[in-house]
C-alpha cells in the first residue's frame, strides 16, 4: 500500500521511475512477452535466490536476522538503481527477508515478490494501454 501511495506521489510530481522506463522500453519493443516474463517470473526467482537465499542467509548467520535484513535490503534497494524508489524497495526487501526468516524458505518470498512484480506489470501494461488511447 505504501508503494502505491509513494508511486502516485512520484507520478504527480512527474518524477520518472523504473516503471516509466519499462513502459518506454515495452512500447519500443512492442510489449515484448519476454520482458513481462523476465519481470514477473525470472526476477523474483533470481532475486530471492540471491538476496535472501544467499546474501541474507549468510549475513544472518554472522550478524543476526535484523542486521542481516537491514544490510541485504540496502543492497537489494541499491542494486535497483533508482534513488527515488530506494526507500520503498528497501522496505520490500526487508519484508522479503522477514518472510524468509520466519519460513526458512525462499518460496514464500518468491510468491510475494511475484505478486508485487505482477501488480507493477499490470500498472505498466495499463499505462501503455492508456497511452495508446490518447
């Protein structure tokens, strides 16, 4: 919910975010199915394996879960290369780390990440549809 509100504020301020760049790329590429699959399926699987299954798990063994969640979430947010969405991406990373910590499995995080990215992709595709109408 915080991401939706934050995204809405950024749109109102006309600040370009990752979704805007994705819309531009998909318009040029003709709404490529490959981009959708990469964003919705491949990214959650790859990112959860690396950030939670590898990085968070290793840091947790050394520093405890809270510090590990903070550090791995900072890396997760930073590697998304978007300063304006750094905080919400950090929060999502922290939630994903918490889910991993409680379940001790990457699968719940993959499913949650899939849902977040699917919602984002629906917004991107809706934006593309609206831009074609105008």
